C-alpha cells in the first residue's frame, strides 16, 4: 500500500478526522487506501500552522506530534481543482475519506507516493 508524507499538524488533523483534503501541486489518478506518514520536519512554520488552526478552526492541538513515521490511514476518493471544503487551499486537492489513527510506526518518508520500508503496519488488516 502506498504512503504519503505530510507535515504536522496536517497529518494529525487528517487522521483525527478534521481535515478532508490534502493540498498538493500535482494530480494523481490513484484512488484507494494510503498510509499517512508524518514527516520529521517541525519548526517555526509548523508551529504557526498550529496557531492558525487553533484560532481559525477552534481545534485544540496537541503539545507534541508524532514525527518520522506512519500515523494513520486514509482513502483517496478523488483529486480536484476546487472544493467547498474549508481545508482546500491548493492547486489540487486529494479528497480523503475514512481517515483514522494507527499505532505509530517509525519509517523514513519520501516525496510523492512511496512504499514504506517496514514489515507490518496493519497486522494483516487491509
């Protein structure tokens, strides 16, 4: 199953059911399940994103985020150029459904879709 690396707090917002769109500069024809990978990057820009989400969306953000591994699962059901979701800010949006948390599994991320180099994430569940 492919994975997609996403910076925090966006990965957390997706797997906790708040964010239903992942903004990208590129399109995809892929539809189906994707692991949500939280990238290792977390700096001043990401802290500003947390403040923005807390203030504008009234969502309580955690003090710490999991970084550098798989944090959840989502299903890509569409790729759009516009969308009514308040989370759509991009050139293109991957429309997500059925997002959920998974136990954290450390692994290296990559740009675009990638196959995680780990033995088991779902324990046989698909």
